[in-house]
């Protein structure tokens, strides 16, 4: 039985990865810290925040699923931003591959939770 949002694996992964992305964006060139960096931080932070908010409303399956859909959309947004910063030369290919795989795995986990929640 889930007692807290902290029991959700999708929360744990999304929170930890959002922290890593936040730190990474602080290394961007100054002008990109406020452009792409800010957008990436907002999208990455949105994932655990929406999972938590939805979990708080889990008594309504519809509400929880809506928040999971938003989290999934933010996950996809991060993946596009990762590709953009790689192509702009701010991210090494190896780091891109690792982060992209993490967010792809996270998106699949969110989707499975969304589909399985009653």
C-alpha cells in the first residue's frame, strides 16, 4: 500500500534527475541559463511536482491521471530540450544518451502508472 508520494518510484527518479538537470543548467553559457536552462529547469521540476499534486488528489482517479498526463508531457518536453542543448554543443553525447535514456524510462514508468491506476 502506498502511504506517501515518496513511495512512488516515478517520483524518486523524477526528483533526483530534476536536481541533476538543475545543476547541469547552471553550467550553461550565461545567456542560456536564462533561456534554455530556465525552460529545462521548469519542465524537469514540473514532473515530480505534478506527480505529487496528483498523488494528493488520488481519491479521484481522474484527477490523478490528469496530473500524470501533465508529468508525461513535461517528461517529453525535457527530452526535446536535451536534444536541443546537445545539438547546440552544451551537452556531450554520452551525457545526452544517459539523460535521454533516464527520461525515456521515466516516461514509460509514468505511462504504465497512468494506465494501471484505477
